[in-house]
C-alpha cells in the first residue's frame, strides 16, 4: 500500500471475482481528498470536455461508469491524465464525484507506479 492507503487495483478486483472494477477500490474508511470522501478512483487518459462535449458517447459512458460505481461503492474520484473542463464539476450527475487533474507529469508517474504496485523513492522502504 503506497502512502499508507489500502486499495485493490482493477486486476486484483477482477481476479477476486468483482463484477464492478474501478481502477482503484479504496479498502479503508474515511479516505478524503480535498475534504471529499473517496471510495474508488477511475483513471481516464483523455481530456474531458465540458457541457458541450463533442463526443456524446464518451460523456454517456463516463456518466454510466460514475453512476454504477457510486451506486456500488459510494462517492469516488475521476482522475484525468490530460485534464478536464471545469464545467463538468457542476453537472448534477457528477455531484458525488471528485475530479482530479493529473496533467502534471509527477502525478501521472505516481498513478502509474500505484497501478504497477511499485513504491515511490527508488524502491526503498518508506517506513524507515
């Protein structure tokens, strides 16, 4: 568990027979990011446009993903590798969802490391 956060990655969830598999399912209570509760994280590699999303199918798919994960796991977060338009945050269907802008290269590297189960800091034990 990186940074002391207990979670299961999508691959583990599938292996364990979960039907709904966000990229990361948080296994501890009361995880908060920016004061918002987060029980799951779904990572997207595209830029998420705002209310005038030119890719209607992408918005419908995103909305469906959020609805199904929120229904099953509670509030969660969408992490966008290439950022997102701020107007998405105010859409009613995303009211229990935290939007994370991962366009910063350092954050992208951290998310990749978590997905591969690696530790930060050159592989050294972070606990001392």
